[in-house]
């Protein structure tokens, strides 16, 4: 054996990982699934029990995929037993816990109660609970986890115990497809005095949202069932607001909206943006996105122009029109001349407009934006012509109008694209 081969064999037995810095080891463990995390115990004596004290546990789809559900057997009891063993063997705090139950697995409520109780006694700070198989009732022990800073819950029934006073350390709360018990949403939000970000997506069991959350900065509400009132007057630090309503809803009286810097709205065809937020309340906007706008309605056009005039600090504007599958695409008329405001959009840098078939007033709006945006860099116009592929006169007319429109910004670039689809939203 040569000297080189002897040295190579010697190097093969050197333990190169046991003496790694703790932050490097944590980085390695964090990127492993739960099975590989347990397998690290065979690497060396030093690693034998290292996984037991690792403070982040994740039981996600990759974990459940280890158990073959295609034989139509219920693997829920076996999976539940394994998760329970891992938790009870664990030694030390669990700062982050994630559980995503896929379809085909039935986890009994008794196990959920055990797990949440265990977490409440081990200092959990971040928790993610998701069920795709059924709507479970959230164990009340969740509300004993007073060190929580981040919570994400999907597909659960949620009621709060009578003595619950809020999560005192909670910063981020994401609730999706939740059925709330009476007063549960208001109790959680009002009792979480440090809350900065709140998402309510596809939830039910409430008709109003009165945010008593002075520290809230980001609020997103989407696809809620009938919403009669949204009141934000006490959320004085709110700067990022998303409102997506495709059912009937009424927006309440709000006097703090001038502080909002980012606004995203999407409404059903029966609702008008002018009925939701008055333009004078949006003077601090830097980003605005409007979905489902009907530009055939003159009132909607004038509302958008009024918002743009008031929001003199706006940097980015995104607009997507509503789609009418029964309307026939027609040559755009010149439309009305919108009043110029002497460069009212001096900070605007980017505009993205998506038109779907009907665009009666769209060219008037684009003409107004180009004439009043002295700093504009890019205006993107994406035209969706639906089914009809014989619209060359329309494309030529729009291209010609865009070319000859006055521009306040010498560097403004117009990116005009069009597409066809067999389906309205393809």
C-alpha cells in the first residue's frame, strides 16, 4: 500500500462533523425532514441524542408520504403513535412546531389534545396547524401557549375558553378556513396587544371585524362570508391593507386610512370601489392594486382618477379589469378627456394594467397616467382578447394610440402585450 493510500484511509475515519460550530449544526438539522433528523443519531456519539433537543419539529406532507395510504388502510393510529413518541422523547423546549395533516389520514382529537398540551408546557413560540382531511375542533390548550409569537391555523373550528385574555406575545396571526365560535375572533385580536400582522382568509362565523389592535401594521381579509362591517379606527398603525370580497359586504367608518401605504382590493361585480373607501382617505398610498374593476362604468373610472390625484406619493399602480364573457370586443373609442392635474403623479414609477375584453374607458385612463407621471419608467398593458383571434384592427388601433399619447416622463417605456385563450382566465 502506498503512502498516499494509507493517508487516504486515515482521512476516511476522521470525524469532520462532530466539532462543527453549533450554528452550523442547527442549520443542517433545520433542513432535514423528521425521519432524517432522527437518523442523525447514528452519525457519532456526539450526534446520538442531538436531535432530541432540536427545538424545531415539522410533520408535513413529506413525513406523511412515508406511509402508503394507497392500500386504503387507515394509517392514522400508526402516525399518531410515532408523533407522540417523538414528542415525549424530546428533551428541551420546542420553539417551532408544524403539523400538516393531508387527506386520507384520520388523527383522533385525543392525540391532538395531547400534542397541544405538551407544546404548551415546552415554550412553543411558532405553531402551524393545518388539516386537509377534516375540520377539527381546536383543543383549548392552544390558548395556554402564552409564549406564541407566530400562529398559522387552517381548517379548524375555533372557540376560546371563557377565561382567555389573549396571546400577550403574539406578532403574526394567520387564520384560514376557520369556523369561529361566538366572539372568538374579536377576543383573540383584542387580547393580543402586540399583534402586527393579521390574515383572515375564507373564514366564517363572524359578521363584523372591529380591530382593537393599535400595533397592527398588516391586515389581510379575503373571501369572508357575509361581512357587514369592518372598522379599522383603532388600528392606528395600519400601513398595509388587503380587502378581497366576492360576497356582499359593507365597509365601516374609518378615519385612520390616510396612514395606509399599501392597499389591495378585489370586489364582486355588484360592488363599487367608490362605496368602500373614499379617495381622500388614501393620501399616503405608495402601492395600489385593484382587481375586478369594471371600466365600462364611468363612475369607476372617475373614482380611480380621483384616488390617483389624491395619492401624490404613489410609486406603483396595478389594475385588472373584470371579465365579461358575453361581451363583444370592440374598437376602443377615444373616451372622455380626463382633467390634467399638472404632474399629480410625480412619484409614480410603475403601472401594470390587465384588460379583459371590455376597455371602453381604459385608453382615457392610460392617457391620463402618461400625461401626469413625470417619473414613470414602465407602463405595462396586458390585453386579454378571450376567444376571438380576428382582432387585428383592435390591436393596431391600441398600438397607434399608445404611440401617439403625450408622456410627461421622457424615459417612460410602454410594454404592450396581448394574448388569446380558449378559457376566460387561461
